[in-house]
């Protein structure tokens, strides 16, 4: 039995070492990709937030092309 335990321990240690090598390779790849992609500027982030806010505002208020008649006309009701 002790021999089986030793073999299992060797297999587990080998598997852990392989996972650590794989994780190291993935970290290196991620770091390389981060260096290759341009950084977003603060103004780009503000622009995205601004566009998001405009989209939300349009969704709440409705688009200007909608008729001004019934305020609930843009709401789809179940039959």
C-alpha cells in the first residue's frame, strides 16, 4: 500500500507542477497582450459613460420621432 500512496503523490505533484507551468505561460501571454493593446484614456471612458447615459435617457423619454399623443403609446400591452 505505501507504494501506491507514493505513486499517487508523485502523480499529484507532477500535475500541480504542470498547472503551475500553464498558469505562468498564461500570465506571460496576458502581460504581452496588455502591452500590445493601447490604453484607454480617461476621455474615452467619459465618452462611453456619456453615450450610455444618452441611450438610457432616450429609452426612458422615448425618441423624438414618436407621436406626442398617448404617453403610453410606446408601451406594448398584452392582448
